């Protein structure tokens, strides 16, 4: 599935639901969510997705990849997120599962609030070898700062498997409420 040069006005639950889809490609698209009391994801990216140069706003979760060694999230602009008050807000959320390895998150500009700009956790299974490089991770102007620019949890509450081999390289980060990033291993916070 390929989406290019699209304007997507998402409904209550989000904009693009590619749950389980292999090799979704999105380029030069604008995805605008809806201020709703229902948890929403702008792009549930599926497996081996390529999300490039998209403008994403008004969401609780901006981009949520489901895995695949060919997943590339590159040069996107995530901003003006929206929180219902019942969940946490993340720009890009890597949540784990079968085959969640080798995801590359690079050269994005992410304004975060509430939890993080980039969230990596083993909610649905292990996560390995994620590369987060050359991104600009900042707090949403005129809004609450995220807890951290990057928040990574291995074996936190509800987690299964491990988060291993994650690399953070050459990012520009603005401190969140509690710091720049937090790495938690087996539920014990280890801020860096």
C-alpha cells in the first residue's frame, strides 16, 4: 500500500490504520487527528513501513510501527499532539511484538508533551536494535513539557520480553519535566 501527497483528516480513532499490513509507504502526507475523548493513533504503520516527510498533528500517538527490519520513519514533522487525559502522549511509540527489530527513526522533528517524543517499550513483546538518530526532540510550545524527550522501558508493568540494542545517536533534545531521557530496565529507572 502506498500513500503519496495525501491529506488525511482522521476520525475518533486516528488517521491511517495499517494494522498488520506489510510494507506500507507514506510520503509527503498530512495527517490531522481529531480532538476527541477517544484514544487515537495518527498512523498505525504495520510491518516494514516507510513513513517519510509527513506532517502529523492532533493525536495521542503519532506513529506506531509494528515491526519489521525494513521500517524507516524519516523526516517527519510531529506537532500539536492532543491528550484525552486518560492515556499518555508520544510522538513515535515503538510498543514491541513479534519481529520488532531494526526500526530506524531518523531526521524527524518531534514536539512532545505528556510522556515523550520517542517511546520504546515492550508492551506487546520484545524490541531490539532500534536506532534513533539525528532527530530534533522538543517540548510542544505553550504546552506542558513531556516527562522525557526519550522514554525507554524494558519489562515495565505489563511488558513482555526485553528492550535491547537501542541506539541514540546525534539527536538534539530539549529536556522534559524530569530530564532528557530515561532508560528503565526491569522497572528500575536509570535516567541518563
